[in-house]
């Protein structure tokens, strides 16, 4: 059974005449009759009683027409909805985000996106980077805000920006006096310092550990936390030092504020990405969100 056969049958029922129905459908009358016969053979019932002057629906035909109208209405609605989605007049995007990174970036990205595409719904899911990768790979999100390197091999990504990594020390730390100076700190200078880092499962923990190892030492980890805000509070309280993504550095209005210092060249950074499952179809709404994220980040954090 084909949609055009439903359309043909509905037109015959409306016109009660094969010739007029064929004219309205812009097809030859023999072709119309052939399609109807083919449909009746497939169904095993007669849909119309034919005589010399008119065409009348059979009992089966009345039932068929009732359902055919519903089907064609649903097809029309489906086409309209798909057109709305393709033209970004409707849709939904499920976004995964690392909670703290998202809390610093999404308040700028989401309003910009909603202003441009008010009919697109956004669903936000927050989790650790490791859990987000699994969620994204399993189709639980359309897109996820993550940082490289990704551990999940089934994901691909689009880079959205490079984020500098700063050193955070307590205000009373000897290095704090260098704040505002051009002297940058070498990571190797920190080999004897107590480090406060994120717990396992957090992507930035791996970045911190890897950077220390690249500088030739294993960090002396004295405290761990699930929350980078807690890490910064502990640093400000004098419990140790840490590395902090630049966008997450605390505003001066916060009560406990570490001193932030740039690191020497080659200055470390992390690559923020929008990740999604390899081979997954990206809707136009998802593509628009990626572009909005890139533009907003570039406008806000360009030097």
C-alpha cells in the first residue's frame, strides 16, 4: 500500500466520479483505475460500487476512507513538523555539560541560542566528564561539552576553544608576590609543593597529573575533591596549590580567592570540545548550537 493510493482513493470518494478525480489528481483515468484495482486486490475487498452514473463507497470503503483520512492528516502534520525542524522553527537538543565548566560558559551561550532560536528546546544534563562520555556514547545526549583528551573511542568532536591553564596559590604563598609581574612560573618549580586536585573520573584531574609528569615530577597530592570550587577554596585557605582552567578562575567577589598566576611557555591549555557519537546524525538545531557556542566563546574570551 502506497500513500499515493490513499490519496487517489480519497479523491475518488470525494468526487464520486473517476473522470473528475483523475482531472483533480492530474493523472490519466486508466492509471487511476489501475491503481485502485491494485489496491483492492491487495486488500481483498471492494472499496467502491461502480455503475454508469456514479461511484459509491462499500462498507469496507467507508472504513478505509475513515482511516485513510487520519493517515494522510498525520502525514501532512509530519511533513510540517519536519519542515519546522529543518527551518529551526521547532526541535530539541539534549546537551551534556561538566557542571563547573558549564556554570561559567552556558549562562552566556544558552541565552544567545534562545534569542536566535526561541522555538528550540534545550535539555541540560550535568555529570563528570567520564560519565558524560559514556552517556554521550550511549545516545543519552546529542552533544556534550568536554575537554580533550577523550577516553571514549566511539566519540568524535568539534573544537570550540583553547582555554589557558593557570596556577592557583594561597594569598600568603611566596609565589603570590609575583602576581601582576611578567615573570611566569615554570611547572618544574612546583615539584615540592602540596597539590589539591580533583578526584578520579574528572577530566581535569588527568590534565593536571599529566602536566606535572611532563614537567618531570609526580605531584604530591594532599587533598582531593569532586568540585573545582572546593579545590579553589582549599587553596585560598592555604592547604596547597593547584592548576585551574582560566574560565573557571574565581571572581574577586568570592570570599576565598586564590592568587592566579600564568605559567611559563609553552603555556599549558586545555581544548574544549563539543563531543558527539561517531556516525550520529546531527540535526540542524544541534549544528546551530555548536556554531552559537563557538561564536559566543570567541566574542567573550577573544584577546
